[in-house]
C-alpha cells in the first residue's frame, strides 16, 4: 500500500523550524524529475522502493526541500534531480542570418512542445526526446554559427521555462 501525502508543510530551505524537524525525524525521501514539478498527482518510490503518492495543487510548483506529511503522519522530503538542457547560443550569429530560419527554429521548438527560456542571447531548451532527434532537426535548419551545447541545470537554478500547448 502506498503512502499518500497531501499536506504541504513547507520548504526546509525557507523554514528553519521545519528544517530542524526534518533533521530530528526519520523522513521518507523521494527524488523527482524536474518535469514532475507541475503535476498534481505524482506516483514515485523511495530509495527503499516504498510507493509514495503526492497530491498537490497544479498551481504550486514543487521545489527541492519541500516537505509533505502522509495520512499516517510520516514526513516526505522532496529532492528534484538536475536536468540536462540544450543551450542554443545566438550571440555569434551574423546579422545576415535570415529571419525565416529563426522563425523555423521557433516553430520547431514549439511544435515539439519543448519548454524554453531565453536569457543573455541563449535559448535554454528542456529536452524531452532523444537529443539526437533535436540536434539533427536544428542542424537541418542550417543556421550559420548557431552554437549548440548541453549543460546540467541544478534544481535550484532560477530559469523559468515557457512551453507551447494546444
């Protein structure tokens, strides 16, 4: 039988009393994907393979350090895993790059529902498919001097992604 947590107690990084409670109590710890942050119902397992259900409002995004309480009074401590991001660096593009190519790039990212964030001439892309697929699709656009790299974003990084949906 899964432990179900619906009571949000707060975040250990923002509440010192809660941090002390978590340090003093035995907590069940779960490690979640960044994509789980938005979900209203999350089914996961602890490292010891105990089934855990977290029920929360979709309006509230999960953060590393969030603490929930189960129906039986157990504490659940949430960790968010780092995520791999594709970084498209536009800073080296020549002024002659056709606007149509950049529009096609935007269409490609939106059509595949990749979450994106734009900061300092870079487009950060949440990759939800095999990286080879998006690499080839972007390379096929033939945008001269577009630099594609990957970097790992910690769960505490301050990047807000937007996504396209129908």
